[in-house]
C-alpha cells in the first residue's frame, strides 16, 4: 500500500468515526429534548374538566410546586367542556380535593397545568377525576374589561 492510498484510507476512517459520533450525539439530544421515556418511571391516568384550555397543548407539563410530575396525554371536547387526560408519576399521591389550574410560564405565555395536591386523605384512583379546576386567565378579556369599564358610553370617566 502506498503512502497516498494509506493517507486516503486513514482520512476515510476518521470521517466515518466523526459521522458515527455525530449521529450518536444527535440521537442522544433528540431523546433528551423530546423527553422520551424508555421504561423508567410508571404513570397513572387522571382526568380534569375545564371550561377553557386556551393555549394548552398535548404533552404539556403537569407540575406540583414547580416540579414536573406528569404531562397532558390528550385534550378533547365533551358537551362544550374541555376534558384533559393527564398521566401522573405513580410515586405522587393526589387527593380528591386537589385543584388543577392552567398557568402561564414565562414571557412567551407557555401554558402548563399546576396541581395543588389537596389534603383530604382520600386519594384519587388511577383513571379518577379532579373535580376542582381553574381555567387560564384570559388576558385579552381582562385588559378589555379594565379599559372599557373605566369609560362610560359618552367618553367620560365613571364616578
């Protein structure tokens, strides 16, 4: 083997190793950012009914005290109410007086569900229902009512 073909062969091996390592890194980052769960924790389903879930999406985070404990599996409409199916880590106990609230995270308005776990002593069974819910605050409606409640229909301030 001549030195030219040996160098070409070494360069091809180096490029192949570099590409292989790059693919491995890309796969790792995809799994981490996609929050893919291969085994690991077990989850149980719970459901909550909201009057509005404006801005909430599938795979949204469910938190208790700022700690991620689950995610939204599905959102569907039933009798003009939004039914949200969540999965919660099986090491987390939620009481039947828990409150599920849709909150906003950050300046961009990313929605998530915040759970107040309750304290009744009676646990929600897998597949159970969270009865107390709070829909998201509609900022447009809030600003509109603030602006238009300050002025009456003749353009003068209310007394």
